């Protein structure tokens, strides 16, 4: 936008040459074209969401009509109540939040701790261990799925939350270590030096100086940790057996296998599961982007 | 503390094992800091990897005692039709879904990197699908691909096309899953976008002075400078799509006629439905080797064409 107006004002005092005017029009046309393409694309991308929400408010007899009605009539919000009461989704939510909270504590404490070590302390072997962090980041989870399952069943941890929470207390996942390391590297060393002069130990510097400064990284990591726990399907599928231990994700999956054709209720339950994620996105958009930038591409 | 303040700030019990030289002290501190990772690596990584190796040469159903079988699992695999099928399905899925998401993500990131009114709305619209929880995503798309009343066939009907039994016909089930995966292309797109925004504007200004047009700027500035990001997305895409599981399990559960029997699903069935722990571990190792070889191949042949420049 800036460039266009600049060009206008600088070109005008001269002859307002045809060349400039043409460039201006070309630019406008180009932008118009981009808007059109983006609008069409955005509409296609949002169609599944629209379909989801519309279906979730329809009564069952209106679900099975072809071609479908685009405005639910009668409008039926009771679908949500029925879907969320049919299975104990309140309990599932409580279970999920238990896992989420434990994961948050684990990741925020141990990933930042390790990340600080990798970012700020020079010691022999550091590069080797950091390469290992990156390597574990690249290794697909399924490779260790079976042996880990056997380990956990030997420990008697099947149908408990331990397999979904305890491992995170050991470093909190390679991705999070990496994220914290990137963040701590961007903080000025002078702060740590000031702490050292005042007699602060390295642990004090980490806990009293660096951690209070890393709220953006903490927020980012917290968001991704929440999403991972909220969305996780395979973990609860393998390790949770009893209905009273289920998470929201596994609850929705079993709800699906019970309700073969009540698509309106299924859509209501799905909407209820998606909604927190979308709300979180709108509340914390900045940290989503920060996480992507931090993780991706700064050295 | 109160009695020792005159001599030292650290409590005196540390003197016994806290090393004196600065370098040694730093090393100890460093290792204390990364100790959670080291422990975690040993317990949740190295030991399971060893167990997996041990499993590949054993027959074990978790109940009766394990039996040593040598390389039997590998020969079984060689003759296992469903193994080859699952490998083909996963490879096809990867070969189609990864390049399309790569191109879509890049093109959309280019378009979204312009300054127009409402751009943040557009960015959100393209990104949101990629954060939808996998289970909810699967339930939603199972409904969209419903033959009689689903959105997909409604859309086809608008163009006067006949209905497709997406999830019942072997030839359409895999394309349906690929469409689902494409809906989530926004996760790669934002990474491109971050990369595009990191390109210094001076490069474009310099090129404009030299008379470069849109195409020339794209070809000679944008693409080379974001090529590390393209490469990153390619690697992540390949690794990710070899692990696809949730959608295949919940939407089609591998059917019809194994048309969507992706590799991890087949592994899961072996381990947790047939309780063939040894065979499943062998399958995991084989896929791991395939992914590693593929990644190295990509690094060698495509990685060498990536343009690295420290723009900071």
C-alpha cells in the first residue's frame, strides 16, 4: 500500500507519464486478482467448517435429505446437550485436563532446564548431546511404539495416565528443548553476567533471571503442549482401557463407533472438541506464529 | 548460612564435591542442566530401541514366553501380501500428498505475503484447518464423504457429476484420505510465510532497479532464499506422511479391500490386535530404515540444490 501512494505522489508533479499510470493500474489489477483467488480458496477451505456447524444444529430427519438444506430448520441446539451427555464427556474433559496440567508442569520445568543448559553453558560434549536432541526430533514415534508399550505394560502402567505423563518429565520432548534453547540464545548475556557478579549460581540465573524473561517462549510451549495432549489419539488408544480413564479424543472416537448414523450428534461432539482449539488460536495467535518462527528458522 | 557468610556465599557442603577449576565446574553444571534429557534418552529411547531389536528376532504375544526365531520375520514379510500392500499405499499417499501440499503451501504463502486489506483474515482461514484435532477431523470427513448425503457429493452434484462412493470403492478411498491431508496444508504454509517475511526488502529493490519483473524476482530471489524452508517442509512432510494413522484408522480402518491400509495401521493391527509383537517390531525397523534411506536420498539429491545464505 505504501509503495503505491508514494509512487503516485512522486510521479504526479512530473508529466504523470503513461508508463507510471500503467504500472499503477497493473499493480491494482494484480492485487484484485490476488483477492479474488484468495477469497475463492478461503471459501473452499472453510466449507468443511460450515458443513460441520450446520450439520451439528440439524434434527436427525433433516440430516438425510439430498440436496441438503443450508440453514438448519428447525434449529436444534439440543444436539450438543444430547451428544455431550450420551457419553460422560465431562469426565473425559477432566481426565484430559489432568494430563494437560501434568504435561505442562513437566514440559515447562524440564524442557526449559535442558534448553538453558544447551543455550548458555559451554561444556565438553554439548554439541554431541544437542545433535542427539535433533536426531530424536526426526525419529518417527512408531519406531518405538511397540517396545515402549511392552515397557509400560511391564511397569504395570497400562490403563493409567503414567505413560502419557511421566516420560515428559525427562526433558519434555526434543521439540520443546529446541524451542527453549533457541529462545534463551536470543537473550543478552549481560543479564547473566550481572547475576554472576552478584553471586548468583548458574541455577539461580536460570530460575530468577532467565525464566521470568521467557514468558513468550513459555506461552508458546504451553500452547503446543496443550494442543499435543488435547489432540493425541494414539497414546490414549494404546494405554487407556477403562471408560472412566478416557480423554476427550478417545471419547469422541468411541462415540463415533457407537453412533453409526446420528451425524448431527457426531458433528455436535466434534464441534465441541474443535472449539477450544480455535478459541485458543484466536486468543494466542501471536504465540502460534512465534513458535513457528522460533522452531523453524532462526539458526 | 549465617555462620559462613564471611568465608563464602555458597553453602559449605558443596565444597566437598564441587570442582575447583572453572572449566570442570562448568562441565558439571552443564551436565546437571541437560541430565533430564540424557536420562530420558536412555530410558525412553535407548532401552526401547534395544527391546525393539531383541523383539525382531523373537516371536512373542505378551502371554506365552518369547521364542527365538532368527530372521523369520523378514522372510515372512517378504511373502506377506498385506505388508507389500501397506507399503504401496503409504508410498502412493506420500508421493501424491506431499508434493501437492508443498506447492499449495508455497503458492498460498506467496499470495498471502502481499499487503492487502483483510490479509490476516485470509491467513487464518488457510491456517485453521491444520490445527483441527485429528479425531474430530476424522469424524468430520467421514460425514463429508458420506455417499448419499455428504458434502463432497453435494459439491459434485452442483457440477452435474454423479455421486461417488468415496469410502466404499477401493479406487476412491485413498484419494479421499489424500484430500483430507491436503485440507491441512496450512501448517507448512505458515512456515513458508515466516521464511518469506525474513527476506530483506533490499534484495527486491535492488532487483527492481536492475529491471527485474515479477517472475524474475520470484525465480532468482524468492525461491533461492526460501529453498531451505521448502527443503525443511519436504523432509517434515515425508516423515509425517509415512506416519499417517489416525485418519486411516477412524475413517476407513484400512478398507475397502485394504485400499487405505497405511503402514502404521498395519503395524498397529499386528501388534495390538493379533499380538504379534515381534513381527510388528520388525515392521517398525523396516519402515525406519526406509524413512532414513529416503531422507538421506533427499538430503543428497535435493539438499545439495538448496541455497544457504546467512541473511542476518
